[in-house]
C-alpha cells in the first residue's frame, strides 16, 4: 500500500482526494473484495467492507483508520490501522471464525485535514457532527473544491454518510509520540484525546518594491506574521497545563525577495486536555494578534476553522484492551493521545477505544516515521482479540 505515493526518502505523500489517494482506495477495494467483504462507499467517499455475523440485526463492530497522509508524511500513520483491520478480517475468514456480530472495516476520508481543513471529515460527517455541504465547499490552496475532487477521483457515491448503530469502534494506530519507546512498553491504551482548535489568520500588508521603500511606514504582512507566530509559540508557557500551540502552515504573497510581503495566511493549532484552557488561550492570543495588526497597520481577518472537544474513550473497551495485552504478555501503558483521530468523532456516537504501538524516536508526520514490525504484529494481535471479543457479544 505504501508504494502508492511513496517518496524517495521512504515516506509517503498521499494527500486526501489526490490521484495517489484514488489509487490507494482502488487497491483497498480490490483487497476487500478478495477477502469476500461486502463493500459500500458513501457520499463522503468513506469505504466500508463488511463480514456478516450470525445475528443479522446486531450492530456491527467497526474498525479502521485512514489512507490519506500528510505532505511528505509517513507510511504508518493511518495505514497501519486500515491494514491491521484487513489482516484481522483475513485471519477470521481464513480460519472460518463465525461471530455473532458483523465486523466492518472502514477507511475514513480526509483524516489529516492538511489539504482540505478541517480534519476528520469523513467520520465527522458520518457521525453527524460536521455539515456535509459545508465540507463539500471547502477548498485547497489552489481553490479546488472538496466535492469536485471527490467526484474527480470517482469516490463520491450516493449512499448517505449517515451513522448507523455501532457496537464498538476500534482504531489501531501508531503513537506518534515518544512515550511508549521511552518507557519500554509495547502497547499504548489512550484514555482519550486532547481537544483540537484550528484557526486561519489572514493579514493584509502593502506590497511594494523593497529598494526604494524606506523601513519607516511599511506595512509588512510577513513581519506581522513573524511576531504573531512567536506569540503562538509562547502561549503554552503562559497558560500552563498540558497545552501545545503551533503554526504549521504559512503562505506569503507574492513571495518574491524584492517585494514587501503584501498578504500572508497562516494557521494556528491549539491542543489541550482542558477545553476551557484552550478557549482562554485563544482569547488571550486573539487580543495579542489584533494589537500587532494595529501597530503594524496590517488588517487581520480570522477564521475559527474547527474546534473539537477532548475525547474520553469507553472505559469498558479500555479495560478489555488492557486485559488482552496482559494475556498476550505485551507490556502496556495507559496514556493520552496528543494526536487527533477519527476515533474522536466515533466516540461521540459509539463505544470507542484505540490501540497504540511505539513510534521509533517518537517521530511522526515525517518521512522517517517507523514502527518495528514486531510491534505492528503485537498491536494487530491486540486488535484481533478486541474485535473478536466485541463481535462475539450477543
Ligand atoms: C492528525 O493527524 C493530527 O493532526 O493530530
Ligand atoms: Mn492518523
Ligand atoms: Mn496524521
């Protein structure tokens, strides 16, 4: 799967709704059909593959993740959870294991939110927490609409992206941080995920020829952004708690060495377990940004793009995963997730839990992202038994 969108340095560039995303989806659908699963694609391009259970009317167990990646990202983020679930389903089929409940694999559309913001689009619409038409109208930096791109890659189907009852949702994922490796544990069991708040900031400056324009009286949009970005970086230290705050994306216009920057766009990402603290942090930051904008004469426009509250996972499923890890003799650790996942929206509509495996060097969203194969196997075994226990429940 990771050959599709592979980068020369061992990473993955498979942005949501790109040609690479289409190719990865086509391969997944082929594998699902070969595994004799009933495939459904919905109007958000979410892909489901179902293995029936004995009890036809029982709510299924759902498991999966996403196949889209960050720009020059890694091969494990998302893909591990999809391929891990496929391996579980193949194992059940090959061993003629019948379950009470159906087991369904899912590949959610645009988990990353890097090309089209916000993130978790497929699961968010499916769970009824994001508005489909608003999502359809979202554009990338080249002004291409989400809906048109979904059509272009032939994954806009007719089936409504509308939740149905789910008995349990599992998402198997790499940790994407340093904790498990540092403490020498193989399985991470998150009790939840921090809140994620996204903002888009647009600044207007006055573009001009750099040479003849004196330094006094300039309205340099990029200098304004530079000051603002440092305010974002200072925010967690100022607010305390477990907060992190990041500017990860910036566009400078017209981006020429001899033109004073006339227009800048940048993003702000604020995360914390404490939702109220994150809101207070933003209020504080917004005041600071407006003051910089006034002082430098660069009018500011702010879009509150996305807010998702912190997620608490299902305690019963957490205990189950813990017990399974013990039984399989994998050292495990309960922790928090600093990364967002489709499990955030799923937890709002169904009992949900996640299984983490260590990230080498704590690196993720980068080309060197890697997890030892023994750890991938361990996580998949925990996923298998978790899915099986839930699917055997009447
Ligand atoms: C998802 O990849 C995130 O931004 O945490
Ligand atoms: Mn992911
Ligand atoms: Mn990611």
